[in-house]
C-alpha cells in the first residue's frame, strides 16, 4: 500500500500558535505550498492557541482552500509543551466524537512534498514520518544523505494514528498534574523534561 491510500481515508489535524496576523499570512503560505497533499485528505481540522487573534482573517485564509474545515481556538495557552498537548488532545477528541478512523496529526508549519503520497507502507495502526526543521538541516550542512542515515529526533509534529483503536491520546489528568507542578518552580525555564523525567 502507498501512503496516499491512507491519506485518502484520514483527516488532517493541524495545530499551532498564532502570535499575530503575520503568523496567519505564514499559515496561508504553508497551506498553498502543501495544497497538492492536503487536498488528498478526507477532512481537515485546525486548532490554535493564540496571543492576538483576528478570527475573520484566519478563517478566511483557511476556508479559501478548505471551506468545510473545522477550526478550533483554545482560549487558554499553557505554554509550549502543555499548549501543544492540549491542542493534540483537542484534535484527537474531535476525531473521536466524529468517529473518524484515521488522524494525521501535524503542526501548522509542516512542509509536505507531493512525493510523500507514494511512500510505501505496511499495515499498521500508527505511522510516523520523521521531520527535521531548517535549523536541524543547517546543523547538518544540508547533507540530506547524512541526515537520512544518521539523524533521529522524534517529535509529535507529524504522524498517523488509528483513532478507532485508541481511547485517548495523552492523559489529560497527567498533563494537568504536571502543569500545576511546574507552576511552583521558581525561574522555570520552559523545558519540562529537565524537571520531570520521561
């Protein structure tokens, strides 16, 4: 099977943070760049935390390409790690509620090339494609062969999951407990993994 067949029966769940209108413009450019791949998905969900939010502009940007997309805003942003977990759970929960079988969870700043559609895959309930950012590529001098053979840095910004075989994505009680725990840490540096192992 090729990835396109999985994409055709999956919903695309994109998450991200909107600081201001410039981020909305940037999101629009990512959507246009990724359109050949994104058009292959059965449905689209976009979930955001934000600093300043021009809802009309954001919704116009998304709906110009995906008029049936579900757009969600979380009023509380608990920071980089916790905000991401909250957004991930939101997208997953929507899929659960709608009885969507497959979710492709991504970040709103992912770049997708059309050749991703032809990637061969075997039957599974979870698929992960490693991504690397510009900074990571720069650190490896843009040596794609070396990156492909030696780089491994898993992140939660792109994967496929069979929602129908999963009860929940991330334990919300655990996220809340650890969030409250870090609130009492003086000079917390935003890197929870340095305070709470695993």
